[in-house]
C-alpha cells in the first residue's frame, strides 16, 4: 500500500472525528482543513458567519500558485445528524476500518473525498505557477448557506470565475462524471389557530383550516407527476418529486395546535418551468385563507456534456458517458463558475445512512483519479 494511500485513510478518519453536524459549528474541522492547506503553501480565506441560530459557521477557500486557469476542488465539511446511528462496533464520530470500508458519519458525504484531495495536493509540486484552489464550505446540507457566502464574499472564488478555473465538485458519484443535477425549492403553507387545553372549547385547531386545502394540493402534486411539461427525461425519476410533511405546534396531543405547517419540497430541473405550479399553490392558499412562503432554494445545474473539461475527465476515469443525478450540490449556488463537473469517491446510496461508510477501493481510486486530474489541469493551464 502506497504512503499516499495510507495517508488518505488516516486523514478520512481524522476528519470524521470532528462532529460537524450542520446544527453545530464546523469551526474546528475548518481550522484543520485550513492548517493542512496552509502547510502546503496555500493562502487562506477564512469566511465566517453566524447562522440563524447564532452558531458560528466557517467556509475555507485556499489558493496556491499564480496566473490564470488552473484547477479548483470544491466540497463541504458539514454532515447530517447521527441520532439514528445503528452500528454497535463504532460511534458515528469514532471511525473504524472494517471489511474494506471506513465507517463513520461523513465518511461518504464527503470527508473521504476531502481527504483524497488533500493528500493528493500535498504530494504535488508546490512550485507550479498556475493556481490551485480549494473551496470547502459549511451548511451544504441545510441550504448551501456556506456556498452562498463564498459566492458573495470570496475574492479567490471571484478569481476562479474570472479566469475560468476548472472546478471539480467532490460529491460521491462512484467516480463517475456528472454534468447535471436537480435543484431544490422549499416552501411552506401555514394555517393558524389558537392553543388551549383540549378539555375546554377555548382552542381553534389550526389543522382544521389546513385540511380542506389538502385535496387541491394533492391534485396539483399528482398533476406535476403526470404532465410532461413538468418532466425532464434527463433525470430518473424525471419528475419534480414533490414531497410534503406536516408539522404542528404545540405537538402535545392534549393541547389544541395553534399552528399547522405544510412543508413542501420540489426537486427542480434545468429547462422545466415550475412557476405555474407555485402560482396555483398560491391560488389555493388564497382560497382557504392560508399563508404561503418560499423558504429556501438552490438552482438546478448543468453544463454541456460535450464540454472539453467533461470529456477530459471521462478520459481520466475511463468512461464513455457523463451522467445526471437527482440530488443537489454547491454547484447549484456556485454556477457562476462555468467549467465545473462533479466527480467523487463513494456511492450516494451509502450517504446519510445510519451505518454510513465509504469503500476503501473507492477512496484509493479517488486518490489516483484526483492526482491525474489535478496534474493534467495544472499542466494544460501553463
């Protein structure tokens, strides 16, 4: 086993040990990444902000080299919650190598990928004159807020945009090359009542204002599934995948709920106009006296699969065709950078699971592919 490969395993485990769930601060893991990059001669932008709950969040953007072009690697350090962790031989933030896998929260999405990229860059000649960038964001799992902050405030990212640096987003694709993904749109429908003890008649149950609107909303949802104008055959499934959940406050069964909220999520697609659906949703809300609010969104992303950078990466991974995926990434926010692709170790089927893992074989291939991609892009930019 090569020394660089051993380092990738070790660094993946080091990164997993930081419990950087999106609801907590990722400052510690960001400092670790910044220190690794700084030790390899990268200048560092430390982009911090406080989220809506007042928690410190940090994105790190690093740059090494001068000139134009070059290569950028993009990833995120936050992970989804691990409350449902199901393994008894390790905790979510106590990684274990077992059965040719690394187990731990974030192993697949996406600390294994970050580790592969970091060990590759540390093994390369630091004196190359063309630039290498690392864009490592926060809050990707909860609205891409770190990427939005980078897009607005990072001078290094602005350089990437102006100089057409080729960006590799390291999300798990089993090292296939992705040229398009869906976006996401969240909106809320809110009904209000008045809370009271259910032994009295003083309350007004907010659900009773929401329920009459549900048949019309379900009809719209079914229409979005069946009508071709809301489909794109580039994706599987080819629909907006409209999902709904209901939340009550307060939740106690012996208290009349004063609020009923219908959360909605659409997976938007390039070239598909979903605004007519939202117009009809707002009409339903007006008809039943409900409140409507768009709460969060990320645009779908796509590039021409015939683009030179896509074709170059296909050659490196020894594949004939790039693909589209149905999840979203920071690319949807950072798409002012035109020459981008998505390619990373790990399988999205292993992400966010109660036994999340990444195969050692995927990590090993990721190191090899990133090394070849970085070297080729740095050489062709000279």
